[in-house]
């Protein structure tokens, strides 16, 4: 499974990239607003910080507007991926962009039928929102499993499943078990994946024994 981090904080992106765990970055209007800098500048800085795909979301709601904005965004760097909403206008823009070899991440997916449409439009990624489905007492992981089965039924569909709206490490585990290709997660959640109380306790015990024995490496 690939990990994309969901942030517009370039310092955090650079820090986590040193771990080798960051395969890409996703952004959205909410994250861009928190960054406090011009949007195009922000995307350019992120693209310099990582070599993997960087999803940059369009703000237009009509197809022509999305395509015009996409032209500006893809001119920033070769690793820009256009992020478009799962609407009919978004699907038309996805078809037009994918026909030109531009990768598109279709976002705000909440049903398997929507995911099928995005794949047929040529989306590089589909972003089903797990957490938001859980918020309304629906099973976000069931959606991941349904999409995985549909895509596997039709090998000509090359769209990758990007599990989004991930809130907890358990979401990551379940998405991986369900066959998601990518998980996009907040930096704090990525860091939590390495944490376990028994790891912390074991390390504490080892260090106490090391100190008691008076051992040293250097």
C-alpha cells in the first residue's frame, strides 16, 4: 500500500519524507486555506519537496472552468495530479484530461457506482471518503471492498483506490485488508502507525537493563 499525506504544510512533508514513507501528497481547499499562502506557490513548494504525485484540487464547478484551472496547475510541475469532484462536470473534465495523459484524482466518492463512473472516465485515482461515511453510520470499508471487487472484475479499469477521510490507524489497517491501493492520511495518523504500548514498554525495559549493566557501544 502507498501512503499519501494529506497536508499543505511543507515543513511536515519534508520531515516525513525522510522516513521513506511518503509516496505522495493530497491537498484540498480546507488545507490550502490553513497554509496561508497563494495556492499556486503552495503547490509548487510541495512538488519540490516530494517526487511522488501531488493532488491539487480545482475550484471551478463547470467543465470548462476545471480544464482552464487544470492547465495552470499542470504547468507547475510534472508530478501534479488534478483533483476533480465526482460530478458530471468533473467526470467530463476527467475524461478530457485523461485523454491528454493528465492524471486525475476524482474526489468526494461515496458509492461504488460513482467509482465505476470515475474509472470509465479514465481517473488515475478514486477517493472514497471512509470517515465521512462512518460519521453517518454507514460502513466506509464496505465501500472500499465493493470498489475493489468491481475493479478486479474488469481488468481494463486501471484506476487506483485511494482511501481518503482516514481518521485512525485502524482505518489504515482495514483499508489495506480491503485492498485499497493508497491511503491518504493526516501526518499525525501516519506517525501513530509506528506506535504500540508494548513497543514503548519493551524499549523502556531494554534501556533500564542497558543502564544497569553499564554497557556502552561508543
